[in-house]
């Protein structure tokens, strides 16, 4: 039986400025799509994968988010406080390491939704993850058909699953979905304060330990009002 990492971190501390007036009084993970808060939809997928411990980082409207999540009794939710200042994605995970445990853990953006065509994607990632050769495994979404995405891709993938970053001025076939498995060792000697998870991916890549798994299903990026509207249409129809 595949051993699922038992802990997931949900990145929920961002300001959500690209949502404009929609986030004037609430954090982006609490925006509703098709009758349910974004973060609840993410947590439902985490729970369905058999993950029972969740760490959520808090900054903008952090207490509002905490109060909302107190209503959930199906998960052990702990909080990493960033009220003293935003730490970006990498710094946020680094601060939460003591809550995440000694083994590999999931990290999931708080503004993505996904559908699976071939079983649970988180379980598939756990089955693919090989600690002997990997420090990071990213779930990759093909750029074609990605709802709400307006970029030119992030990575190409070799036959063995290793990832290479998109070259400057080029187009890449895969987007990093914002869903990943990371190891705590990747954060050894990281700088204090704010930094991006891109630093972590590059560290893994230099050691040929950055891998990807193609997602089979739909994926939606919810960082702009038009993405939220597209997700609403997709979920309702």
C-alpha cells in the first residue's frame, strides 16, 4: 500500500491584491466558488486523499480565516502565524517546518482547484515519490486547457520525469500546479525571512532531484476575478 505523507501545508497568507475589491475584507481562500469557500474545496481533496494533519499559514485577515476553519472537525488543523510580516511561499514553509514533521509533506497553494480524471492526484503523487532520488515532486498541468491561466508555462519534463525550467523567451508545455511534495532537508541553511519556493526548486534541480508528475484532469488558477468566474462556470456545468 502506498504511504501518503500525513501532513499538508496550505499556503493561505497572501494579500490577494489581484482580486481587487473581492478581497477588500476577506482573504482570498475564503472567496466562494460554486457555493463553497476555495480553501474548503482544497481541504476536501486533502481529506479524501487520507491526509489528516494540515498546517495553514495566516497573515491577511488571518483571524477571519482561523474562525472559519474552526468549524471543520474532519481534520487536525494547525496554524503558522505570519502576522509579523509576509514570508512569501518558501519563507512560509520554512517557518512551519516544526509543525510539518520529519518526513516528506505536501504543500498546496490556497488559490487552486483541480479535478482528477484517473484517481486521486495526491495519492498518485505519493506513489510516484521516491525519496532516494527526489527532494521535490511537482504536479504539472499542461498549459492547454488550464482554466484561468494566462502565462507561457514553467517547465519541460524529461523522459524520466526530471524537470527543466523554461528558457528565457521560450514557451514551456507545463505549468506548476501549486501542488507538490517536498522534503524538510531542502530547507537546510535557507535564508531567514521571506523567500520564494523557486529557490527550493532550483536547489533540488541542481542536484537532479526535481521531478514532475503530469496531472490527468482539470485545473484552475484562482488569482484573478476572471479565473474565479471561469471556475464558477466549470463547477456548475
